[in-house]
């Protein structure tokens, strides 16, 4: 894996008008699921780190209080998969996420993921 891949992987939140999180080179990723390179970062650990850059208005809230997501890389077709809160499916949020992770528009696959939701649908409750 080389760092010549255009684009990064990582975790993020979108609030206070911008993206917060950590973008990493694909070469820093791990293959936790076959065929996908994922960041070693977790939302919980990043949020709780005193050195993490997070808006001051977010510090007094739990990490799951804001819309969030994760960017993975699929080497098989060179695409980036963005799993995120369905509230982020707006042009503004997508453009900010692409910019933060330096993703070309044509290389991104967008996916809603109930794990990252700030507005859980009780009809989807697995319990």
C-alpha cells in the first residue's frame, strides 16, 4: 500500500459548520473487514483525547450527540466508502467531507449507517 492514493480514510463529525475528525493516509489503515481499509481511530477515543481538535461547543457533549461517520477505502475498485448519519446527506456536508478527506467526487460511495445516527428510528431497533 502506498501513499500515492488520492484521498484519505478516517473518522469525522459534522457540526458547527464544519468537519471535525482525523484523516489518515490509506497506508495507515487496517483491513478489519475483507476488502476494506479502515482507520485505526475510534470516535470514542478521539473525542476523549484532550489534544483532539473539536469545537469548544462540542466538548461538553457526548461523542454521539453530533452527526458522524467514517471513511473507508476499497482497493478492489479504488473507491472510498463513506458511512455516515443520514442527516449528512446534503450537498454542503458532502462537499465538506470530500474536502476534509481530499476525495474526488467520482471516487466516493455514500452510505447511511444507523450506527452513526443522531436520530434513531425506533422501527429499526434490533432489541
